C-alpha cells in the first residue's frame, strides 16, 4: 500500500520518513499525543538527518504538522509539498455533521480497532482506498491492527480532530505545492482548497481520484509524482 510511494519517491531523491508517535516502530507507550509533540517529533527527525535544508512532504494530518514546522524553521525548508491535508480538523470546521462523524469514528476506533473481525476497520479502509482490490483492502485492514493499539488510534484520531493551523498559513514563506484527490472521502476536497488558499503563492493541483492513499496503478499517482518532481526540480 505504501511501497510504491517509498520506491518512487526515493528513486530520484533521498527519502527520509518516520513512523508517527504511537505507531509502527515508534514508541507506543507514550502519554503525549498532542499536536505540539508531533511537531517536536518532526524537529527531532530533521535534526537527526543532518540536513541543513530540504524539501518537506506532508501527507494527510502531517500537512498541518509540516506547516507548523515551516513556521518554526523557515530557513530549513526549501519547498513544502502537502498532499491530502487540511488546516482544520473536523472539530474546527464549524460543521455539525463533520463533528458528529468525527465523534462516531473515534468511538468505532476505540471499540473495534483491535477485534479479530475486520468489520470496524473495513469502514476506514473503504474510505481511505475505495479503489483498492480485495487483496489490498484485506492487507490494509490487517495493517491497521498491527501498527497501533486501539487506545493509541483513538487518541490520535481525537488529536487530529482538534488540529487548527489556519492562523499560521499566511506566514508560510516557502514555495508550496498542495495536491488533493478530487473525491477524497477522508479529507474533503474543499479542505485542500482552503489549505492552499491560505498559503501565499501556493499552487493547488486537483488529482482525479477517490483514494486518500493513491494507488500505484492509478493515473492520479503518476500525476502526483510528475507534479512533485517538477516542483522539486524547479528554480528557487
């Protein structure tokens, strides 16, 4: 599900990625799932990389983390690339329907994430990758349970709902590319447009897909790669 992202993004550039706190190979036994802690994690990874300046890619909720990092360290980021992201979490959008959806999903995560029956996780899988094959969906269902605990997943989801970097967007001073899948069911397309509109000089790219995680064999992923590579290679 992520292999084609890693392979293609690292084929022409050095790619440094890390597992979000509470996930994967990062420490699960933590008490702080705050947004500020996530920004600090990115700072730690950037410092450990030894790079003085680099292009920064944020995906989904990590777009807001990336924006906050750029505000703190504008001279370290040469270009900012944001895919499938948002400036405002569901609790901050002033939409009662989205708020109700967020709270319902938080409960589903807490109650169903760790169960053997994948029915609860399938709800998230179909939102993230509706265009996937049965095999890909089954793999993603299993991945969710393996990569974090039900408690961590619910705490992370709660934090994502409270994200709001709207007031920071106007202070972003690096070249920025924002890309968003047109029919994304996880992060509404309009939220991607809001994100781009708030950043001075940002360019917005509409990708013809319904997948929040772009699949390797869909044209939208090729479009994503072409746009990102052209943006990175462009003049300062």
